[in-house]
């Protein structure tokens, strides 16, 4: 079973415990020191639109399955990236076995598969497990490209 879900997040800067809901406007910040908090949650067929597509930061979606060994390996790496990019991205995980409509909608044929969504639109896609540094470099490259496009 994966450990990612919304709930109580301890601020890495001051140690304050904060409740971070799955759906909210804006980006979560520590109630004590106001530093950005990592936003990590699960989504499914019924709540994906509210959790992922309406989110204002970029959304890194991880499609995974309980029986997938590489998926279990990639979880800590994705959580690390979400912590490093707190305030910039929201990590949303989707269990394909429990959410077949999302798997079909996004044409997921291999797990793990990660997407980056910008206001609900897929702007990047990759498949396979990877270490945190690789995932971070990929996310940074996507974010840089999006920023460059917005400047034009």
C-alpha cells in the first residue's frame, strides 16, 4: 500500500503540523512560518477533475498499480520531488486497478507512467521508474519550457 495521501504535513522549515486538503484553492503554506508545503494526494475516477485538473499549480500525476514493483520503488522518489518542488507542483497518484476510466482516458499502457498537467492539459509524459534526480530534472525541464512559452 502506498503512503501518499492528503492529511497532516510537517513543515520542513519550522516543524509545525499542517492539514493539507486534497482540494483547495492556491498552494498550501505552513500556518506558522508561511513556507510552501508539499502537496501530495490520491485521486480516482470520481474526484480527479477536482483534485488534479482544477489545481492551480502544475500537477505531476503518477499512474501506478499495487502489483507493480517499479511503482513501489518510484514512490519515495516522487515524494522527494514533491517536497523539493513544494509550492510549485502538486503530486497526485492514481491506482490504475481502481480507476480504469482514467487509465483509458489517458491511454496508460505501462506503469508507472507520469504526466504533468497544466490547468488540466497534459504538457509532458514519461513512463518507467526513475530516481528522484531524474524525475526532478524532467519536471524542471517541463517547467522551464512552460515558462519560456508563457514569455512569448
